[in-house]
């Protein structure tokens, strides 16, 4: 046996050992190079499939559709009150910061407070329902599901708005806050009314509804980063001065109670364009598009 033959046996040429085409190498949890415990660890660190995200969000919507009216009322009232803390915390931060170019960037973190309370507390918020509830409607496509969704939207929206007015009324009580905080509340409320021409408000509401619905879509895969996800996305909504139907309702209601706006301003310049924009952004641009990407796979598995 020659020296070259011995070296070839000790160091076989691996370039000729290609994986057969009918047995491709798999990665992650299906990798043949991992034992059982390592495959479990890989599965835990793998991002969920889009269909899995769709079904998680859809199941949340199904559960919401089955809630009683009484349960929806109380949860929606709590959500509207919680969202008021976005307005209050923003004003408190604004009052405590110097009048600089970066004050808005920092005070906008206060806007995230209400969303953290609502989402972590599992309270019923209208803008969240534009995604979670519409997915069962698009999947099942029956009249009963649509009627349940309409019932939920009406109850949740009305109770969210009602409690946002109640929170605004509490903020107007004399002697509760220091003068600089009251000034910041007044300034923030006036800026939320929106221009007389409602198209800019509508577009800002479309983008705001889009971001909130995307946040709901991302939360199942965020896992331990749920809090960071909520804070980051809602901070962007605040920094960009996008419109949100419930958070903005507390601000504009405060302006009405303070005499800086009328009820006509509340409905015409804020409520109607913001509601339409949030629905378009949350339902059409996110729910419909995300569902459309998954619909063929759902049909194949039926």
C-alpha cells in the first residue's frame, strides 16, 4: 500500500459526498445534527410561522366575539380610562422638561403608558379589535360572525369614548395638578384637535391604525419583548403625531371641557376622520393584507 493511499484512507475526500437531492439537509429544529433536547431549544428560538401568528390572533378575536355584552362593557370602560394616562403622562413629562427641540422626543414616551396598561392588562380597546375581530370574519365568512363583530365594535367604541370623556373630566377638576402640568395639558389638548381640513387627520389616523394593528400582529412572536414592542411602536405613533381614536379622544374631550374646542370640533375635526382612518389602517391595510397572504394555506388545510 502506497503512502498516498494511506493518506487518502485517513483523510477521505468529502467533496464527493454531496447530499442526495431527495434528502436535503434541514436546519433549526429539524436539523439531523441535533439531539432531541437541542431540537427543542432550536424550536423555542425559531420565529413562528405566519400561519401560526394568524391563528393566534384569530383565536383572540374568536374569544372576544364570545364575550358577553356586560364583560365587553366593563373591559372597554377600563380601557378608555387606562388610555387617559397616555395624555396625562405626556403632559407631566412635558411640564418637567426644558423647552428644547428634543422635548417632544422624550415626552412622547408618556404616550406609551396607556397602551402598556391596556395591552398588558388585557383590556378591550377598539383599535386592537380592528385586527383581532376581523380575522374570524374573513376566515369564517358567515353572517353570524359578522353580526357579533359589529356588536363588539359598537359596544367597545362607545364605552372607550365614554370613559375617555370621564377621564378628561377628572383632569379638569381644580387643584388636582400644579399649574405647569395644567398648562401642558391645555397645550397638548389644543394640538390634538386637528386642522379644519380633515384629510391630514385621516391620513395620520390611517398610519396610526396601521401601526397599532401591526403591533398586535407582532406581539405573539415578541415573547419576553412584549413590553418593549408596545413601547417602541406606540412611541413612534406619538413622535410622528399620528392619530388614535381613543388616546386622542381624551385630549380633545379635555379641550372641549376647557372651552378651547366645541362639540362640532370634536366630532367633525377629530372623531369622524380619525375613526375612519384607524379602521382603514387597522382593518384594510393590515388585516386584509395579512389574511390574504395566509388564505391560500388555510384553504389547503381545510
